[in-house]
């Protein structure tokens, strides 16, 4: 019999592959288990057991955790959080990284988060109003003029957010979208639109203490030059100093302060601390750092950037989150730049090819390859319809890391595409120039 920890990871994308890899690196005795929604061969290779099942069913997950005598569980995606999987795991006596359902409302309800920031006087919020009918909508749009964003108040994979000038081109179009939401009985938020550069700051959080990760920039649009439909994120980069070339230290400190204040506010409101990863989606603007949204988990692809340079023991970090001892945990990242790129099916995201074979055998660094939406059919690795595989390049500079990531992702063969512009010098320079023109 093996001695050590039985650790359960919930989810089976590239983020969870990165989580499993980081756990596996720990020298501590462990058995790793994964409850998956698809057969991820990268996770299966590392874990002692991978079981495909309904990861959004709290009873199923808690029963499985008890069967394997899990001492720790880590929840990757947002849907299990929304469904109360963390609550069920804690009730079953399993220490869990990932907030309980009502605390995960930071991600699952846009209105909740805006109201919380306002109630606790946390900076970075926009002018906003919440609605569940058309009452007052036209007046508020007039007040915001051309700078508005309409957000469906729930999880919709980023697709419920419509931005003026981008998805909505007149108040008439905005009113049509709002009416669509109101007619379905949905509530929604209308808020001021910010202009600037987006970045992600993820913080480990044990309910009281925070330890921040390097900041990362994601690229949500499907095509080169930030064109085309929104996706879960096509690729990301982060600099060797754990910053981004278009941010200054002040921006990062402001974002850290907002994450800290938010974790305090959640505890004050619920009398219970948030245990998991607090992921702030921020925008650096001419008037300081603004909060776009919160996610209640690691970002995907951001997890691949930060976990690739994590030097400390991830098992220790996860236990310290669950135990409330994060202040004493060692959380160090190496001073290296990372670039992550996803290969996605042709036609993604609107009409992806599915079931086509892909070949990853030419990728030279297997430790930098992360499997996501794939399946095994007739012993063949095939595309399952969403973001397929990711690679991470790690080097002293963003440019060098980009060259590695580009070479590796180009070596993945099949009906796929990726964004070759992410992390290249001209694109990074554009971000710097854009921020300089705003400040
Ligand atoms: P969310 O699902 O809230 O992350 O929104 C999806 C995307 O919409 C974000 O990544 C931003 O690009 C954009 N967005 C959301 N809120 C705002 C805002 N207040 N100002 C400008 N862009 C926004
Ligand atoms: N990178 C975007 C997300 O994880 O939501």
C-alpha cells in the first residue's frame, strides 16, 4: 500500500492537465485521481485513475471522493463550483480547493460582484445598474452614451457579454439584446465600458491570506489581430519579472489590493472565507486599474503559464489554502517568461470539426504539451470540438518563449489552427503603444 495523500482533481482540460502535472512534481507521497468529463490522455498518464462522469453532480463527486478516501480535492472548472461540488466535498470531509457555491457567485453572478464591490467600497468598479425588465434601461443607456456593456447575469462562457462598438452598434441594438434577456426572465447588468489593456491576476486565497501569481495576458478572439468571435482564450503570455510589458508596478499593486479587499468583503458578507483561486480580470486604463470580472478558479490558459514556472510544492500550497495557513506557505515562481498557444479545430468556435485525428508526436518537449478537448477513438487521438491542445514555451524573454511555443504548436498536425501572433514582438509592442497613448 502506498502511503501519502489521495488527491482528487475535478475536470479534464488543459488547465487540469497543468494542475495534475504540478501536483505530480511534488516529492510528497501521493496518489492522483481525476474525475473527468472527457478522456484526457495527458492526465490519464500521470494519474493513478481517471474516471469519466458527471463532474457537475455534487453527490456523484462526493461519493467518488469518499470511495477513493480523498484527503484533498481541487476543482478546476466553474460549473462544478456553481453546482455546489465544493459544498458537497467539504460535507463529506474532504478538504477542497475551490469556493463553495455561494462564494463562487463572484464568478457566477455579475450583479453579485458589482454589488459587493460597491457595498464594501472597493475601487475599480464601473458605473452600473442591474435590471430584470426594460424599466429604466433606455435612460441608463442614454446616461452612458456610447460607452456601455450589457452582461447576462450568469455563466455563459463569455458569450453573454456584449460590448458597445464591438458587438452592439447602437442603442437600438442594445435594447433588442436587453429585451431578449428580459423576455426570457433573465436579469442583466449594464455597465460603463472601459478602454485599455486587459490582464489576469490570479491569487491563491485561504479565506484570510492571499499569495499572488504572476500576471498574464490572454487573447480571447479566435483570429490573428484580435479579430473574430470570442473564445475561451487562444493564448497567453507573462513576463520573466511576473509582470507584463505594458503594466507598471503600480498597476499590479492596485490589482493585488482589489483581490485582497474582495476576499475580505466575501468573508465579511458570508462569515466564511473564500478558499481557492481568486482570478481578477482587470483592465489597465488611463484612470487606473479597473475590474472587468471575477472568476472563481484558475484561468485557462493562464494556469499553464503560472504553473509552468511554479517552483514551490503545489500539494503544500493546496493544503495551506484548505487549512487557512497560506501565510506560512512557500509560493515562489521562477523568473522566466512564458507563452502559451492553443491549437483549436478548424471552424472553432462556431462550427468546429469534430472527431478528426491529430498527431502530436512531433512536439519535442512533452512537458510543455497540455491536452484539452480531445478523445481517443479507435486508438487514435481525435479533436473533440473545443480548444484541443496547448503548448507552453518558457525562456528568459517573451520573444524567445514565443518562438518555442510557435515551433511546438506548429508541430501539431491535423485540421487545426492557432494564433501565430500571440506573444510576438510587434503585438506586444502594440499593447505597450496603446497603453502609452492612453496614459
Ligand atoms: P467577461 O465575461 O465579464 O469577462 O466579459 C468578456 C469580455 O468582455 C472581457 O474579457 C472584456 O473584453 C469585455 N468586457 C467586459 N466588461 C467590460 C467593460 N466594463 N469594459 C470593457 N470591456 C468589457
Ligand atoms: N482565460 C479566460 C478564462 O479562464 O476564463
